[in-house]
C-alpha cells in the first residue's frame, strides 16, 4: 500500500533540513494523531528513532517519514505542507477527513463515517 499522506515538496525540504540539523543516526519524522487538543484529535510531529511494527513508511530524498496505522485512518488522503508564514508557519495538514479544525490548526474533529 502506498503512503496515505502526500508530502508536499516544501514540506520534504523542511523535513530533510530538520533531520539533518536536529536528528541523530536513524532519526525520522513521525507524523500522526493523538487524542487531545481543543477539537478532539491533535496532530503529532516528532523526531524519533524507534520503529513501530506496522508503520507506513515514506522514503524521501535522504529522509524517512513514518505513520502508524491507527493515525493513517484519520490522515488518509491528507497532505503534509509547510508554510513559512510568520504567524502560524510550520508543518500543517490539509486534511479532507477533518470536519472542523481549531483556529490554530493543531487539532481537528474527524468526519463521521458510516
């Protein structure tokens, strides 16, 4: 199966830069979601080096991104983007699975399915 999230070119550049600057040997960017935030689910971005069984793996030019299967259900079809805006800049998701997002964009309410 292909990676469930589209990695935008500007995000790929920043991921590689982040790992080169702050990562250690074997580091990758973990993306995902966890319970919390003001809308129910919160986006997760973390440099890690611990591989979890069942992870989806995206291999870019000199970097890896990993996503756990549970989070993949909420991020399938989303795009990871990077904006250099002074206010609200950084990594963000354009997520078609979000019914509603908080004002700062760090959490969302998932669409009801079924």
